[in-house]
């Protein structure tokens, strides 16, 4: 074999190795939650909530703000990584008219950077314990049910695959999540009263629709200062990009009710907070564009580049073999037959 053929054979080996490196090392490195992830998801809708200022002054007629327009911003960012684990800051702020802040929650989660499931929290990270998904879906989602963590009730709930839809030209898997239980989010609990006077609760009850009012006889039997606990229900719908796992759209309905302990268990007194929000058209379009760009980049690194390098290696190897065969045939044809003795 000539020197040039040895050199070309070496190039073939390098191309095959490069294809393997791209697919087995570079692709997994980029196909994970980036360490610089910093995203804000905006939702709009309406909310009803206790008016703390009105409660303090005894203005029961305005103690419950009803169906006010709100904007909910969810800020998700990676604050630390440890190999395949990411520590996530998850902050949600709801604002009402005149940019008045109505509520705010803040959490930290430790998740796997590929499947987004819970992972043991790195030391001193401050991440909370949870089970299942909490901020998004795996980077390669499937048409099946998942376990989702509901921060409001601090419980896990099934994320049920419901259907597949088109969202801004992207294929999206649609999941529904329903959760209910005692209120478990400390960020919300600390902003709600631990007790209220009985006459305040009675006044609140009068502002509610008839079907939501507690039994007047039951209210009358409560102590003058009523100790309160809270329960919550949430209904979520998530539209997840089938190619990247990105959240394209979402909706949330949440209700928190005040309770007190009765002879037979918790007695529901009145809703103290409810909201219904969904993604904005501008935000949906932006996330779909991002998913489209990310999907093309992943296809380039995960398929086109390694396959292209492998095809180039095969073509070059075929050329080396063809040239060697041709050279040897030419050499054999050029030899003179040996003379007979």
C-alpha cells in the first residue's frame, strides 16, 4: 500500500472516531438543561383574593377582591449544576391592576438535566424535597403519564397524557394534572391569617354566591376568634413540545379555601383565593420559535453531523480500496511473462 493510501486510511479512522465522539459525547453534553437557563413565562387571567387592607379596617364589602385582571410571571433559572444535576430557582409573582403584587412564591428544586425528574439535592443547595417533574418535561417526552409535583399542596399527582395538538406549527403533547389537599406551600401560608374573628368570616360569607356560603347555623357555633387552616385544589394543563420537551403553553386554575376544625373534621368556611390563568399568545409564539431553533440544532448535532462524518468515512474508504485495486491490476498487467527454458 502506498504512503498516500496509508494517510487516507488514517483519515477514515479519524472520521469514524469523530462521528462517534459527536454522537456519544458532544450530543449528550448539549442535549441537557443548559447551565445558563433563565426563562420567564407570562400568563394572564383573573383572580379573586383577600384584601388585607380592607380586612384590617373592617371594610367587609371590599374584603374580597373578585375577578380582578392579573398577570402571572414564572421565572425559572439554573443557579448551579453538579454533573447531570441542576439546582433550579422557581419564582412566581402575580400582579394585579396598577402592578400591585398580589402574591409571590419562591422554591428551589434539584432535577436531572435530561429527564427533569427529582434528584438528590447537592449539599447546601437549599433545594426542597419533591418527587417527579416540577418545572418541565423530559427533553424527549413520551405519550404516557408522568408523576408531577404540585407545589401548592406539596404532593405528587399524575400528569395524564390526554392528546396531541398543533401549537404554532409544533407538535405538542397535552397533559392534565389535578391535585388537591391541605395547603402546603409555605410562601402562600405565611401570607394568610392564622385566625379571623367570627363576624369577619360571617361578613365574608355574605359576599359569596349562595352556593358557596357556609351554613349560618354552623358559623354561629364557632368561637369568637376562629383558628384557620387552608386547603387547595389545582388543575393544570400543559402543552409540551414533542421534539424538545419545552413548555409551549399552559393553564392553571387554583382555589384556596379557609377551613376550621369541626366535630367531624375540617369545615370549609370560604374561598380566600382563586385564579385562572393561561399563556399569552406572544409567549406561546416565542416559545414555539425557540423550540424550533433548538430542535434544528439538536438534529444537526445528534444526526446530521455524525451521519455525515460516517458517510464521508465510508466514501473515502471505498475510494482507497478502489485505488489500491486499480493500482495492483495495473502493476500486474505491466509485467512481462517469464521466458521458457
